[in-house]
C-alpha cells in the first residue's frame, strides 16, 4: 500500500496527469529501456532517459528501491503535441502496484497501460496510434 501511495506521487510528477485504459500485461521483461528508446526514436518521438535528466527530475535510489522501479524514460512527439512516460519495474508485483498508483490519479484524456514489467502513459495527438507504437516497442 505504501508503494501505491508513493507511485501516485511519482505519476503526478512524471509528466502531467496520468490515466486511461489498462490493457493488463504479463510479468516478463520483453525489452530493455535502451531498446524502447531506440524504437520510440525511430517512430518519431524524442526520448529522454534518466541519464539525460536533471537530478530534480529523477527519483533517488532509495525511492526507486522502495517502488521496485528500474528506470523511467519520457517521450514526446516531434511532429505534433504528445508526451508520455515509460516506467520500467524490477518485478511483476511492483509493475502492478505502479499501474494501480498511476490509475488512481488518471484522467480520461491520458492513455495508460502495462506491458510486462513496464507501465506507460501518454497524452496527446492520435492516442490510438501512439499507444500502438508504445506497446509495439515494449513487446519487442
């Protein structure tokens, strides 16, 4: 329960408001953050990894350990309005709690889902195409 409360804060700080539809998701890690970075970049998104973020934008190691979080990346559309995050978790329980935390503060305009150990959110132009792209990148 503590993780869910903290995840609500993380979700609120991630980008904007988070929410949408849960597509379920399994517990296997399909791809790495580097794989998703490359895939999203190739699909026309600008991606920012934690290594390129300021300290104020990145959770400290203690908080990440509490949440079971491995890495977070953000992405935004190059050809229009759209932004989102992908949060990579260390195990399926942490990913499910992360999804539930983000769902608890979501809005109807924001798409959310889980694929394996990753939870994503997206707000912007052409959400159906963006979700298809993000899920495709997460599935490998």
